[in-house]
C-alpha cells in the first residue's frame, strides 16, 4: 500500500512510519523539510516538498496529521493565523490537489482533536454529541474537519481523528511535565476537576491502522482511551510512577493571566469516550492511565528508526 502522510515528522507520524515500514508499506511524507524525512522517519520513507512530485503515482491512502503545536505558546493573532494555516488551509490545498488527480486514493484519514467539543464539563461526549461549547480550538477543529470532508465529494472515504492528549516516551504532554515532576514541583492545574482525555501512543498508532484497514470506517472517531481521568487524578498517578510528590497547584487565575484564551485548554476539558472504536471491536492495550504511564516511564529504550 502506498500511503501519503502530512505531519509525518511529528510524534504520531514518526511512530506510524515505524509501524507501517515494518508492515512493508510504501510511505511518502509531504514536509517543509523533505531532506530531513529519511533521518526522522526512516531511510525507506520518501520526503517530498511539493505534492506535484507524486503526480502520476498511484496512492492508496492519505493520512493528514499536519498542524503547528497548539499549546506551545499564547494565541496571539499571528499564532492563530499559523494554527489555522497549518491545519485548515493545508487541508484545503491537499483536497484541491486530490481533485486534480486522475487516480485518487480510497481513504483520507484526517486529524482533528477532542477540542472539537469545546469545554464539555462533566458531560460524557461520544461522537454523535454536538459541540458543548465554542471557543477558538473548537472553531479550528470544526473548520479542519469541514475541509477534510470535501474529499467525500471526490468519492473518497473520510475518517476523522478527534485525538486526546497523546502520552509518549519522547514527546508530547509528558515531555513538558516530567522536568517539573521529577523535581517534585508537579501538581494539578486550577481546580484539577477538569477531564483529561488521553491515549497511549501505541494505541493511537494501532487505531489509525485499524481505521485504515476497515473499508467501512468513516466519519468522526474519538481517539482516546476508554477511561478519561480528571486532571488531579492524572497528576497523582504521574507522581506515584515517579515516586515524587504532586501537591503543588497552578492557580487558574495565573494560567489565565499568563496564557489568555489558551488557558482554556488546560482549565477546561472533555469527558470524551471512544464509543465508535469500541463498537467496532477495537481493543485498547492501555485503558488505565497509571499503567500507561508506568509503561512509558519504564527503563526500556524508545524505538529507533531503522
């Protein structure tokens, strides 16, 4: 199978490349730095700087995960523009290119996030629930999904990944939390009662492959573990795994003053449940957050590209 990835040099993309290379698939990664793709994703992965480099080559699937990090810095006007451009406009460019191809892949599997729902409070959120609130992150995810759905008019199957917080050994949320927690300076954010939909990277890769292989899979999927936890419970579990206290707290007012609207990602949350994946028979390896953290913080080395 020939798979085109956007965002292939990111945390999830690199893990997918390792998984699919082992399965014998042919991989192309659309990247702003195509010369770095082989180093980051594996020597057999082709980097392309422009989509027209694949004109005339058959494609079986497109996995669209590109997007600038959303929680790295406050949402200034320039940052909002970058977040929109790297998700919505990039997807629109991808759809425009697909529309011009004579041969089109059968599947577009496109990124989104549980932020699509907005701050859901204590409400359980399955894929058939409407947004619970509207903020910038919700509008961004909504426009991102709308752009991807345009591929349906081209006769393609479209699956949408509403991903939670991805837990991994070498990036993502843990890479930002571990330095503080190892110093004994970790703790909850705000009240700690906000829900944290999370997923182990291994399960994220497995469910993407699951959706790739199932020709009937389409529409939105909550890509998060079956047991969301509150922020306070998560930080206690992380503290136990590290044998460190986790009693400090960052007051909500300090987050709002320092981060502006971005603080809503930390102080709000989604009690998102992967109802469609469970109904489809997908088996999560990690449903308990403490077991997932223990696995990721164990002494085994992180996988290397080969």
